[in-house]
């Protein structure tokens, strides 16, 4: 996974990513939950860095736990530059996993984005941190009111998706998708080609062409696309 | 159903439509789910054109199915100008029923709006198409990842509402309501009168009048409203 | 509860309020549901004024009921200036508890805000009324299509929280929290101190300080904070 | 409401009760949740005695609260013989409202049954108490782990139904229905007649008669039923 | 689809049916909802006969509708002997689709079973009818309190499954599965073979054999199974 | 944790366990989901052995995965005698985690019980295996149709509870509770004493004693209990 392939992926919509993965039999790749905290911010791509929570237990989720070797603080310090952190918060809607300070530290460390099926807290502060966040909403209470942090870089689930540390994450206004490591090159190159084809179809529709025969294309449409495609390479 | 009655309905809020229908014993007329993709875009009115999906089955929901005689593409080509397409997607949150290309074609055919209890895909592209959409959110995956299209202009359900092809749809920032064909004239004319009355009440409240005796009105308030009403006709 | 303590609370985020209450063993103080209808509008504080609905019953929830001694209209006229009205609508998503006229009357009576686990109707009109509202969305149908109003200033539940008339409500972009009357002073003063500490931590993070040892602080960080704190009093 | 009318109601299924209430425009009369803890135990009828819970708040839901004047214990001592206690537990699935001891005391006081949208605890002990219970399941934790008791004989909601102290409750294997006081006589007498008619229809079906024309009846079927009916009075 | 293949399928568990369909890429074949009203009643197989409901609309779901050409009564008279009726009730939990009389008529017509994602009413009467039923529970209210019947032998959805009239249904204590017509022979014959293999594995486990190497089998286990299998044909 | 303390715990209801843990500030100890597959089977106690699933991913959840070093088969062979296996299946209702063969092997290895927030498959076969199971229902499809197994003896969540390998599990007809290792002795001894006290209260209620003053006890009741208690030691 080079930066070059990431650069290609940045021009492939998450919608197209899911279509490319469907060609390989992967249907469970979109996280039904995380949405951009600030829509319209474009597309981000990076390797996954996983975080895992289990439910709160009152003897464990204490202020003391924040100084423990296994803590969200320690996890953040382990994050390499450019990763997209993905936190499995089991979809809990009432305990904000991170607030302004942790987000500011992640931003400082050049983490690309944070994705979670849980929620954030202190919305104003999180926005101030400028960390790009995909989440399921906001809540005032802290993570310890509903969650116990148990580790990082383990396999996790996030709203119907399985994620492993070596996977690649793409996020945009449609949400967050995961690409298994072995399929990243395929998705990038086929996806870019697919985007080109769809841009041609969109132009045809603007001209008034009917959908049947165009999308999917019949032989005539294939030929017209091929001609147009040739003029571009 | 003339354009004239639609013109009246365009000034009646969906809130008032539900109140008028309640007078006729109809409680199930608001779809609990579809929201405007772009709030603040005003009110639209049109006859319903129904679309129906059932869950995906892997032997049927294939790319080949997109070229079949019963396909979303074929359905779109059947839509008359001015209709509001209503798609029963069973509230599935993880399969975008339409993306930019299908929306662009609907816009080209002068479809007034698209309403669904499901979700859209490729949000940026859908916004570019400029088709007004009321839906339950967005998702990256295509319809075939969760849904099978089975036909158009059949009776459908949409988040608690029954819809039939001859019904009339009104959408605004409160969501989407359905008016049975036989009640369209009643709702338009009574509704317009009701809007006038509420505008007078709002003015009274602005002047500091208390609610009891005003809303609903006692005899004194009725008389004052009648006097004001007379000055307007 | 003086205005002075409310003035302090207006500078304490709801996130911090929940952390202070957790120190006193209170975990159930944030309402999982109400969100600001207009985000970015700042923080409001006031004593709770409770409203209670039960489900609709067709022989009771009638237009006549709106003129009854126990009605939402009567309740509004009982609201003292500065209160935050909190309505237990059992989270019903399909019946708007209040529309433009009732909100306008509340605004006229200087009610500080309306909080509900239910929804509003006539969004455009509610925004026109300028009453600050925290709710779970909007719906076109009126309250009587789904709810029966049964009284005010009783104990209520609101999305996982118990509320009693003497409690204090704080709302901001993270939602709504309730402070038991006996803990208001503690939360205000400890909370203000906590905000100061977090602002110092945020500054340290901006300088590039690592989280472990800083948040929570080790002895060195405590000393540095104390020094900084002294320069400010 | 005499015992005589209750005696008639004991032979009317809850299914028929809902059909009779529908004739009077009442659709919201069945509680979607409470099921018999011991199915097959027959039908019970009695006036409602309401109990109300709100969510737990840690400063209020304490062991001390069990000795307070407003407590479940005090409520039970107020229950007249023959009532059906209905507890609004807001459908909370994880806090058992009553266990063996409170049920045993209710049984001792000749309470007819307990109905709740919540759950019981200590299933074995509750069964030993022999109190007939309609509930939504069982949980080990006590009510104070999730609920605060706030009073009795107030209006309540129970899974979509409004209940008032003067209402009448009927429970059988289909669940629990509420009859508004003013409609009890109508439901009992019309309901008994309806049961007779349905028993005749069932017999016709056993003989092989087709449904169209029989149920609902055409003129011929009406005449045959009238003849049969006459032989019975 | 001969009776012979149905006879084979009656010995194949629904669990095994899903495993065979997974081999053909079909994952969506089990209905998440319908459970046997009387567990322990064995396995039934038959062609699907579909029924479709949409939500109630008060101007349509009336007693008069029961005599209409499109009615549940008319649909029942169209059911061929041996079919398994599958009703799409959109999972509505509060309106019983059929009661004792309709079930009795279906039984009289030798319908094999009724499957629905909805609920039944008049549990006692339905049990008396002796019609085998797979459903999601019971409710007292009639279908017209929540549903409008719109037709039969159309494509339907049932709790995550698509069903078409030519499909085959298998029901047992694990619930209900659908087999696409084209795969019935494959599922029956491969499934029967798979049952035989699993019965041998179960015996091996009873003898104390470890799972790894046995299930799935390594070469040694394959050889031992082949030897055992040969002794049986 | 000796067998002696387990022997005491076997006489303490899960209801009482939650009450004892509440005294120590632990509210999140009951799993809201697992129910006994065969009610009335008594109480079981054992150390937790955790299993963890994440959602399915089609490139990973394959038949080949069943032979992998990290597989449910391998996990079962690691289970010590007497443990209670607890599987975090994220509450997925449509993929049976284990069927007859895996349950039979667990039974053979003297595993005490299986607890899961997920579901089983092949109900008849599981009952034949005689392994005591607490689960959330049954489904026909195999685990690979919805889940990927990722490991054992890790921290897990199970319907609102955190579980760690050293915890102790108690299951009975009220469901499943977890006792943190450090509190096992306290819960066992205090719990046994509490059961004795409740049995005395139950006897008093049977004699007709009122609840206020008895439960919780006033001074008089305390004295009477002490006297009775003394006669028993």
C-alpha cells in the first residue's frame, strides 16, 4: 500500500468502493452509523488503527483507569501518522468516547481522521480541534459512564463491519467503508475506471439519453463510451 | 385533481394537511422517516408514482437485473411529468436506492420529487442532480446490496402509511404526507382556510393574548376572527 | 438557587456537568434524545417545569380537550419566567407536541427553552417563534394524533433521566442535562474550576505535550498547573 | 360496574373486546408488551389500579426509599380487593419491578392480577406466590437498579395505551386490554353477542362452508344465523 | 418439484438448508421472525403462497373491505392444497392477521401451514383450528386495526427474505427458510447427504473424538467417514 | 475461588447476586438477553471462559476458517472442565453460533454451560446434546453467515455487561450475571445470609404481615428476625 494508491483512492467515492468490493463478493464493507461531523469536507483515506471498548463496569471504569497502561491516552500515543482511527464503541449513544483534548492530541500527531459507531462529547471543543470525525452523534457524558477501554490494534466490529488493523479505510459524505488489504489495489484501479465511466454516463443523461441501454450499457453505448474514453487517455 | 387545487395545496403546511385529514378520521397519513435532503427548500405537491422493493436475494439482485424489463431504469422512464415518486424500501438503512445518475434522469424527466423510507447513495452526486429528495439518510452501498426491485404503480407502504397510485403527496420541512384522492379538494380548501385562521391566532399571540379562549377560540375570539376575516375577503 | 449560580453554570459545558455529577455517583443525568433545533445557539440554564403526556386514547384526545382545565394551553400559562419546560412525550416520533403558536406564546412569557424527548411540528413556524428548542426531530401530525396531555409539575422521565420540578436544566450543543437541586452549587463551582483546568490542558496539548502524565496529571503536571492557576486568580 | 358485567366480560376474549371498541372508534386499547407469565390460565377482569415509575436517579432510588411514604410497599397496601394492578415501567427490560415477596403480599390482599410493560425478578419465587402476572419478561436486578417509583392511581401509559384509574382491564392469552369506564356495558353485552355469532361461524366453517358470504355474512348467512340464534334464546 | 423431492426435504433441517444455499451464494434465505406457535411439531415443506399487507388507512381498512374481491377471505379460497401461505405483515406486532375462523378454513382447505412476520389473534382459537402456524407472537386487535390487505401471489418480503410464488418453504423449530425454485433439487439431495455426514460426526463426538480434524474433516476423517458411508448404501 | 464458595453460590439466586453487587456500587452485572433454553433447570456457577465474534466478512468467514488455528473448534478444546463459556455474538439474531455437534463436544469436555447474547442453531440437536444453554433464541443459518470468530479468553461485552476471563458466572431462570473475581466471596456469604432473611420475610407475608415495617424491617421486625435467625444457627 503505497501513497500512490491512496492518492488514486481519494478520487473514488465510497459508493464506488462498495460496488468494486461487491464484484469480489464483499457485501459487508460499509459501516451503518458513522457520519461526518462536518459534512462537505471531502474524502480521506488511510490504514485502520483500531480501538476497542466493552461496556462499563463500575469497578474498572474509573478516573484511575485513565492513567493505566491500557488507556485511550496510551493508545493515542501509539498511533502512526496518517492512520484513520476506528473505535468500536458498540454503538453506545450515551457516552462520548473522546472530547476536545484527546482529539487535539490526535490532530497534533497527524492522525488523519477518527471513525466510530459511538458518539463524541463536547461538540464545540471537538470542532475546535479540527480533527476530522465520522461518528453517530454527540453526548455530554464521558466514556467511563458507559464504556471500558480494553485495547488497540485488535480485530473489531463497527456497525456491521469487521475491521482488522491492516485494512484500509475510506470516508466521505456517504460514511465510512473498509477495504481488505488484499483488495486495495484492485479497488483503486477498477474504481478509478468506474468513476470515469459514470462521469460519461452522467453527461449522456444530461443530454437527455434514456437509461435503458445506457446504464448498464448495451453494445451501442459501450462503443460510444469506448470512443470517448480513447479521447481521454 | 387540477393544477388549481395543487396551487392551493402548495400554501398549506403538511402539519395542517394532517389536521384536516384527522377531521375525516384519517390518522395514518404522515410518513415517519422521509426528511428533506436539503431543508428549507419549500413545499412540493404532486400525484404519487409508487416504486416497490423487497429484500435482496443473491440469485436475483445482480447487475443483469438492471437491464431487465422490471427495473428501476424502466420505472423511471414510465414516470409522467410532475409526479412525486415514492419508493417503499422497507426502511433499509444500508442500501442506497438511487444515486446521481438515476436522480439526474428523473430531474430531466421533470419528476417533481423523490420520497423514500430508504436512503440515497453518492450524496454529492445526488445534490448535483438537483432533484428534490425526501429520504431517511445516505449510505454508500448500491440498492442490490440490500434490495430487489419488483415493480411500480402498485400499492405500497412507507413508514406506517399506505400509498396508492392515485394518492396525492405533499412534502415540506416537516416531511411527507399522503392525501387520499377523494379528499384532496376538501383538504386544499379547508386547509387554506385553516392557515388563514392560524395566521390570525399567531398575530394575536404576538400581541400578548393568552392561549385559553383563543386557541381553540371561545365565542369572543370567534367574533374577533370573523371581523378580521371579513376585512380580507 | 440564585441567578448568580446560574450565571456560573452558563459557562460550564454539559459535558463537564456530567463529570461533576459522576463524582457524586450520579450517572443518569443526560437525556439521550433532545438535540438543539438550531445548533450553535449557546448554553441555557433554568429550573425545570415539567409537562407530561401519556399515549393517545381516542375518547380523550379530542379538539375539545384543548379547552379543558388540564391542557397544554393551561400549562403554558402557569410557566414562570425563566424556566426550561421539559416535556415527557415518551419519545413518540410521529406526533408534534407543539407548533408555532404554542411556542410563540411560551416565548412571549419569557420561557427560556423547551426540551422534549418528542418532536415538534411546523418547523418553519417554530423557528419563526424564536423559542429555543431541544427535541428529537419534527413531524407534521398534531399531539392529539399520538398523545394525551395529563398534567404539569409532576415527576417525569425523559429518555433515561428522571426529572423533578425543583431540578435545574442545562442545555447546549451536546444536549440536555439535569442537576438535582441539592447539587447545583457543587456542580457550578467545581465545574467552573474544572473548565479552567481543561483549558490549561488544551493549551499544553497545543504545545505538543503528550497525554500520559498530563491528563490526568502526574505530580509534575499538577505543579505546573498550580503555578499557571496562581497567575490567574 | 357491577360484578354481573364482569362475569359477562370473563367470557369475552380480548380479541373481541378490541373489535367492540373499534366500533366506538377506539383503536389504542391493547398493550403491546405484557404477556401471561403462565399461559393457559384463562381470562381475568378487574378495575385498573395504576402504578408509575420514572427512570432511576441514583440520589433517589436507594434502599431508604423502600420505607418512604411513596413506595411500592405503600402502594400495595392501598390496593382494593379484586383490582388489576397495572405498572408503567416504561418498558425497561433490565430491572425487575417486583419479586416473590411483593407478589405474595398482593396475592394475600386478593389483588386479581399484575400487568406491566416491565419485567419481574426472581421468576421461581413469583411463580410460587401464585399471583397471576402479565409482563414483558424477567430480569435479575431490582427495580432500583433502573427505576424510581413515583406514585399510584395516576394516569399512566403502558406500551401504547393510556390508562386511567377508573378503566377496566381484561387479560387473557392474547395479552391485556383496557376498556374505558363509559364503554364497559357496551363491550360486555355486544361482545357476548359477538362471541355467539363467531361460534356459529366456526361451526359453519367446520362443515365446509366457504368464507366469502359467511364472514362477513350475506343475507342468506344472516338468515341462517338468525334461525340458529333463535333456537338458543 | 415432485412430492418425492419434498419427501426428502422433510428430513433435512432448516439449518442444513441454509448451509446448502450458502454453497450457492444465497445468504438471505431465513426469515428472522417467524417461530412455531407450537414447538416440537416437526418439519413441513410446501410451495409458497404469498399474501401481502400494507399499513392501515382508515378509509380503506373497514369491515366492508372484508367482503371485497381483494380480501383475505378471497385469498384463502384461492390457496391450492399443500401450500405454505406466507404473509408479509411488515412485522407489525399489534394487529393479529388471522384468528380462529380463517385458520379453520385454511385447515379445511388442506393448507399445510401459515408463516408470517406478523402476529396471530385469539391464540386459543387458533390452537383449536390445528393449523400449523409460524409467527412472531399474538395480539388481540384485528388486522384492520393496523394493516390493509392488498393481494396474493405477488413477490413479498418477510423479515429480511424475498419470496416469490414459485419458491419452496421449509419450516421447523429453527424457523422458516425459503428455497428458490431452481435450487430445490440441489438442496434436497446435497442436504440429505450432509445430514448423513453430520450424524456420523455426532457419533464420533459421542465417542470422544476431538473437533479439529473431524469437523471439518482431515484426510483421515474423510476416509473413516467414507468407510462408514459405504456400509450404509 | 474454591469449589466451596461455588457450592454456596449455587443457593443464591441471580436476583440476590445483583442486590449484593449493588451494595458494592456494581449496577452493570446482568446480561440483558441470555435466557435458559430449557427453563426450570436450576442454577449453575462457574468461571467465565470468553469467546469473541466480530461481524462476518465474506473473505474471512469461510468453511476453510473452521480449520484455522483461531476457530471455535480450537477454542472448545481449550476450555477447562467446569467453566461457563460466554460468547459475545454482538446480539446478532440471525446466525446460530453453535449447533448440535459443537455443543455435544462441549458437554463431553464437561463444560458447565454456554451463555451468549446471540442465538443457537438446530434447536433439536442442541437439546439432544444436553449442554445447558442460555441464549437469545434460535436461527437456522450458521455463524459464518453473520459472524467471524476472532479469539478466546479476551475481555468481551455481553448485552451491556463487561466480562473478563477471571470473572465468575451464575445462571438461573432469571438469566445470567457476572461477579468480578474480587467480590465472589462477599457475594456468596452475604448473599446466602440475604436469602435466609428473605425466606423469613416470605413466611411473615404468608402469615398476613403488612409490608411497611417488614421489608425493609423496622426495629421490631429486626428483633423478630434476629430471634428466628438464632434458632437456626
